[in-house]
C-alpha cells in the first residue's frame, strides 16, 4: 500500500479516536501528534465546545500530506475567549492540512469561516454577501 | 505524466493567468466549467479588483486538487486611499479534461472584514 493511502487510514483512525474519546486531555492527544499547536487548538476548542466532533466530508492525500474537509458539530457550553456560553448547537465547515511522519501528525494548518461561527453564535451581524 | 500531476499544472496555469488581471467570464471559462465558481471569482474581483492568489500549498489526488492560497488585493473606490487586504482561502477542485467541473471553498471571511474595518 502506498504512503498516501496509509496516511489516510491513519487519519481516519485519528478522527474516530478524537470523536469517540470522552476525555480529550493532553496525554491522549499527544498519542497522535507532536504538533503542540494542534494540541493547544483541540484543548482550547474542547473547553468552549465540549465533546465537539468532526465529520469527514472529503480527504485528499499526497505523499506525507492529508487534507481533510470537515463538518464540525459543536455546542457552545464553555467560554470562547471572553465570550460567555450561548448554549447554541451548530455546524461549521473547516479544512485542515496534516503532515504525517511515522504515524504521528507533525504539522497542521486549519482554515474555518470565523465569521460564520460568530453568526451561528448570534454574535456578528455584518457579513459579505456572496453570490 | 500521471493525471494528478497534470491537474496540478492546469491549476498553476489558471492561477498564473488570473493573477493581477481583471477577471471576466470569457477568461474564467477557459479554465472553469463550474458556473458557481465563475460567480465567486467575479464577486471577489468586484470586491478586490485584479486580486492575486498566492499559492501556499497544492495537493493532488486523482481528479481532485486542494489549493490553499492567500488572496491579496486592494479595495478601491470607496476609500480615500486604497485598502490592501490579504486573507486565507482553501479551494477544492475536481478536474475533467483540463477544466474545473466542481468546487468547494472555505474562506476566513472574518479576517477579510477585520482588515477592511481596521483600515476604515
């Protein structure tokens, strides 16, 4: 099996483990990644949106890279920075890129529509009007 | 040459052709068969005329391409001095016979709006 396929399988195992783990603490996350930026990101969002999940919509892999388009399902039950919990449930799109080395995520990037997130939380009225 | 590599070259050619010029339907339809993507490009070009896509990452698998870029442009017309903005965007493309036939995109619109507001 080529490396890209192996990395896709690894990322599916990672997504399933993250989605099903009730206690996503640092030790658990570090079983999957050496990228501290990713660890901090998951911990930050997990305290704002406890138990959030990511449903994979599309996966593209090449060499040591895997790109995942996801639908994040969240409930706002904790502080998001200085924003108090709104208790709203919502879904938002995100795209994340992962670089994998020896069955560990070593580098990541993530882009999501923060304006969409603010609107879903009822916190932002301005928006660009797209076609 | 494998199709993934050929498709990457299609996308690179498209970006090179579109960068820094006003985009019209005729130019866009040389590369794009997906009408909603043409509308997106026209929309962004009306907001940031002759904008540029700076490629940060290009990933290909079969007929699919994921293109991560920064869109750099200048909002003209409403301000005394033009506003320079740059915001991240990711495209997913499906390519058939050298043209994009399907797409999705995720952009951080908050970053774009912040830059436009900050410079007001």
